[in-house]
C-alpha cells in the first residue's frame, strides 16, 4: 500500500509472547524439577497448541494449519524421546533423523508465516477501508449503515464466504437471513474462530443478507486504532465497498487479486 499507514503503530507481541512465556516456564520447571520434567511440560504445552492448530484447520478450512500441527506433534515426540533425558529416551543414532525432520518442518513453518498464510487480515482490512478517507468531519456512531447490494445466488454467497474464511480475511457468523463477516484483529484470534463466543457486538462487521443487501459497522475499539478522527460514515461506507469489491473479484474468478491487495498492506509481522 502506498502512503503512510492511517492506523496507530501495533506493538502487539501476541505472535512471540506465548512462546516466550512458555520458555520462561520451561526454564523454571527445569531449575526446580530437572530437565525431564521440563521436557514433559514442553510436550504438554505443545499438545495444547497442536489441538488448537487442528481445531483451526477444521473450523477455518485453511489447511495450512496442518503445518504447525505437524511441527507441534514433532516437538512433542522430540521432548518425549530425547536421548538420556526424555521419558521414553532413545539412542542418539535413532534421534538424529527426528532432528533433521524438525529442521525441515521449522523452515516450512517460517515460510508459510512469512507469506501470511496463517495470519488473520483484520488490520489490513482496516487499513484498506481508510485508504481513500481523508476527511475528519465526524466521529464514531453506533448506527450500522446500509451500503448497497450485490447480485448473488445463495451458492455464490456460500462460496464467497468459504473463500473469505479459509483465507483468514474474516470470520463468518450465520444468522437466519444473513451472513456476518467479522475481520479478526489482534486479541480475537481464539474467541470467535474457535467458538468460545458468538458475540460480535463489539467487533467490526459486514453483513450480507439473502437478497444481497450489504450493511457494515466499524467497532469503537477498531475506530480508535486510527491515528486521526476520520469521517466515520465515509469509513464505514468504504469498508462496505471494499467487501462488495472483494465479492465481485471472487465471482469473476479473481480471488488472487484480493490476496494481492491485502498483501500490499504493510503490517506488524507478529500481530
């Protein structure tokens, strides 16, 4: 994206914070109970991560999540069979192939993370929505805005929704007569996508009903992420138009252009 960001800097450390906390706990366990206990803790912690990765794979239908799942399972095996100190310790000769496998898996994981295949795109959505909004005439309001209409069949809307979900552009919630698309930003990576809550009242959302009518709303917490008090009505209208444009590109077989637009936006690598 050309031009300076309209969002405040994101100093989130979510992407590295959890591993750092786990490393600190691992060090404490090792110092108190020994290396074997530390490795048992590591296996348990990565077991939880593996379950979350597998759940993400099924819920988002983004099968790139199988890569971290496989890596996490390998870490569990690594911790349990480490020579001399693992609960099920094996010989060094038997252990060496696992080290090579782990290295290859780690390199693959770095690649897919660097290409944003495991990244929710909420921040990029907010940035794109603000791209052409420069006025600062009014502030936040709770009122959603009707923003136009798309011409689509139920099958086309279902296909578009699957595309948006599997590319981690937004999380869908299905209501009686409409689909709500919720761009996921830092802090909501688990709550909505993993089903811990279905409450989107404090989230930014875009709604498309069965007749193709489009509505949108930007949440107060997301609005406050902008550096300036941008014209709220224009911002919401731009958000709706962005998703209408996404649908048209998808329906024309140009989904790759959607990803290109999102990838142009510079974003914090761990947010």
